[in-house]
C-alpha cells in the first residue's frame, strides 16, 4: 500500500489549515508510526496522496475501559473531496480497529466544522455524553 509520507501530509494539511506546520507533524507522525503503523492510512488518486487518516486503539482513557478505536485525524485534499476518499479511509480504519479488538470507535469534532460532523454522522457516529472541557493557560 501507499506509505504515508510527511511531505505529502504537510501539503494537504497546509491546504486545509492555511498553515505550514512541519514541526508539529513530524512529532505526531513519529508517535503514531511507532505506536501503530497499521493505523496510519493513506488514499491516493492518480498516483498522488488524496487523503489520510490516523488512529489507534487505546483503553483506560477518560475512564473508558473497553478497547476503543480513536480516529485522531482525517485529512482529505480539498481538490479530492466528494470522491468518497474519507469514507474509504474510515472503512479501512474500522476494519483495523475491529481486528485489534476494539468494541467502540470515538473521535472528537469541532462543532464549528459542520461538514466533518456530518461526515462522521453519515458513517453512523452519534454524539456521545463525553464532553470536552478547556481552559486557556
């Protein structure tokens, strides 16, 4: 399969976020590739990275004891949207989580990102009672 390449991720992340963030992604990718390389998925169109999804199975986090698949990040090149790239990545990730013994899958979505919430709802995700709290330091 296609290897997830830091340079390709930076291109897509910059298109989505408007920021070039190599330092942030370098550490993040090293962490996930070490923890669960099979949870670092890539999708291509015409030989180029069109999207990626990163996740892993964890348990005992936030008081949740059952093995839980966490989708940490989803990035789809804006030029490749509407071609089921995200759905294909999610289906592969859910298979990976099942194989790892996960019984649930969770992710966090910023409510200001309506299309992202709609995407996860289309996959059968629903809002959970777990509520994030934040404090500025």
